[in-house]
C-alpha cells in the first residue's frame, strides 16, 4: 500500500512513487470496533456513484495526476523501484511493497489463479523478506520479472482487483454510508490511497473520526459541503505534519475547488492543478 512521495515527483514524474503501509490484515488497529467497521466496509457492495464506469475512470486519472503527474494511470502496472523508504520494492498500480505484505498477497493470489506465472518462483523469497526492506532472494531477477509480467493482461487485472478490494470499494461504501455523493466518495478514496485503510493513528479511519468530531456527516443530518470541508481540513493538517506530504495541492487546487464550485457529483468537464501543473478532462 502506499503514500505519495511528493519530494521525489520532480525526479520521477511519470511513475508511481510511494511509501508503503501495512496490509489490511496487519494494520495498527485502534480497537475491535474500528477493525469491524473497516471489515464491514470491505464487504458491502459499492453500488454506483464513483463506481460508475466513467466516474471510476475519472477517479483513477485524478489520483494519477497527484501520484504520478500524469493522467495515464495504466502506465504504472510495470513500475517497480526501491525508493529508500525502508519498505523494500514499491511496485505496480497502487504501490504494493515487498516489505508490507500487500505485494506478497497480490502475488500469492495471482499465482493461485495462474500457477505458471513469471513471479511464482519468487514467492519463497517474498515470504522471507516480508516485513523488511531486504532484497534477499529477489535480486537480480525480480525487477525484470515484474516488468515482464506487467505485460500479461491477467496480472494487470489482478492489480486492478487488489486496488479495488483494498482501497476503492471500501472507500466508496463508507462514503455512501456517510451520505456522501460522488465527490465525497472520491475524497475518501484519495485519502485512503495516501493514508492507508488502517484504523490506527494517521490512517483513513482516524482522519474520518477526527472530522466527525467537528461536523456531522450527511447521514447524521449534517451539511455535505460543510462536512467535506472539515474532512479536507483534517487531512490537509495530517499531510502538513509529514515532510513527504507537505505539498497539499491535490486538496487545495483540486478537491477543495470542486467542493467550492458545488460540483458534488464530480461532473465533467473538469480542470484542476497539482504541483502547479494543469490537468483537464473533457
């Protein structure tokens, strides 16, 4: 899982540069209630809204503009690099990491369905380095194998499925339960991508709890715009507290602007800026 490494984007503008989180099964939980809520969000059907095909495509472009400085989000399937964050290799569509269990889960699931794939032989090494930044047993061939496997349609679909299972679907479900429209669903999704789906301090559910302490969600009878404004305030403060996330333009000149324009349905055409660069979707 990942957080954006904003300080590296100037050097690597077209790749997914990320800091990894613990996988859902290893999150630093703040209690049984939080874990149960996160599990329920992952199990409920997402429905329409941001899950509509055109809106989902738009969501990936919006995230890619902030994570990869491009609208071509599909270009990240083959990405793999050790970015020096202590989590081993960061790879693929959403920044799966060899040190945080989620890359292992991805390859295990993919191998179960496609046992002859080019990454299967690295499973013993992936299990050994899980939880560390070690490359033992992975070098020198794993990077090449990952990039080659990314040309296989089934592996790209596996990355899509894991992104949806861990980030997209739970974010959309939770937002719908909170009474949020398409923009609010995207705001939750983008926060979950950067801050992780954990229930511990600094994770998505922690940010949501802090926002709810200051404003009622629409499901609680509150104003959607007022609640989302508070949620963005909380998230912005969390980003500013970390050196890798101090550029908050993905909020200031994108999500907040959509909100202030009253575009709660995330209607197109859209225009926004991230890191000073303008993006447009007709």
